[in-house]
């Protein structure tokens, strides 16, 4: 089958760059085909800040464009309700941005920080559904570099739970790091594949003993026990968070305030 240039243009082709109109004929099998909606979108030539753009399959975007791609600052609402606010480069999340997870009719921040090529990269903070968080360096969407991870404890600061602070490789604890546990125990030393591996020291809070030795996949291999000296004791936990001040009985405080105000009026 044969097609004129007019028919070819109706089918649309990103590889079709013709400066002049002509009625040359082409074989249909040579024509790259794209959906008509994509052709119309390409020809719309969005540039700069635009009004909200809706997708047929769901979702919408409001923000800046360049050469018909999301580029600059903008907000993307996804089909499932999640949203992203921040920087874009050539249709990919890039720069600083915040990803919001839509859960049970409410938004919660899942990640706030740096992005590159549509993945978390640089410095950022990630919160999971339980309120545990990781704050530190990322690479290719995974925890990588220096970072601090909470396990359990009070959202959003992890007070009362376990805390790891140290090196990460491709999402796993690996390198040098400190794990401070809720019961007061602390391990300082080497890690590999999320396990204690290599030389390290374990401080036992209850017995006030310390173990110095070598570990293999979380199991102590050889070492020595000794009493903990005041100069040996590491911080419990590293960079401790102060407890949140909370009002235990608001009505009692209110009653006392009323009585104090009445007494003050009686003295005047």
C-alpha cells in the first residue's frame, strides 16, 4: 500500500521532519504509527506555565513545560490519588520535591528531598506507613551513603525505638554504623548485608558489660568481655531526641487556672 505525505502526517511521526509540503508517496510499512491523541498532544506544543492538563487514563499535571515535556516546577496528581510537588526535567522528577501518599482519604508525606531521573537521589527523608523514617543520602532510589533510620518508637522522631546511624549500600546497612536499641543496648562496628559483620563492640545496658570481638552474620565469633567504664559508654542513643511535652490532664490544668484567676480577683 502507498500513502501520501498528508496521510503520513495524519498518522503522526516524531521522525517525520519535513520542511516543505509535497505529495511524495511512501510505503505504509515504512510509516511509524502513533496514537492520534499523542499526535495532537505533540502538536499542542506546551511551553512555559500551563493550566491543568488532564490525562485520559486518569491523573493531571499543573506546572511548567518545555518542548512539550514537564520541565521546571509542577504538581502531578496520579491516578491512584498520590501526588508529587517539586522539580521536573524532561518529564522526570528532578531536583527538590515531595511525594505524598494517599491513604484512607488523607495525604501523608512519604518522601521529601532530592530527585534525579525520576528516582530519589541526593539527600532526603522517607517516612513509611508506621511513621518510621530514614534521613540521609540516596542513590538510584535506594538508601546509599550516610543515613539515620528509626525502627519503632514514636512518630515522627522515633523516640523510644531503635535507631541506626551509619553507612548504607544499595538499601542495606553496610560499612560502619551504630545501632542503639530501645532497651539501652548499643552495637558499634562493621555491617554487611544488614547484619553485624566484622570487628565490633556490643554494650549491654542491663549487665553493664561490653563485648569486643569479631562478628559473622550477626553471630559473635571470638572476642572478650569486660566491664563498661564511664569513659567507654557511647551516647544512648546517638543524637538523642528530647521527649515531646504533652498535656496529661487538660481539665485539671483549666480548673487550677480558673481558681488562680478567681483568687487573684479576690485580692483586688
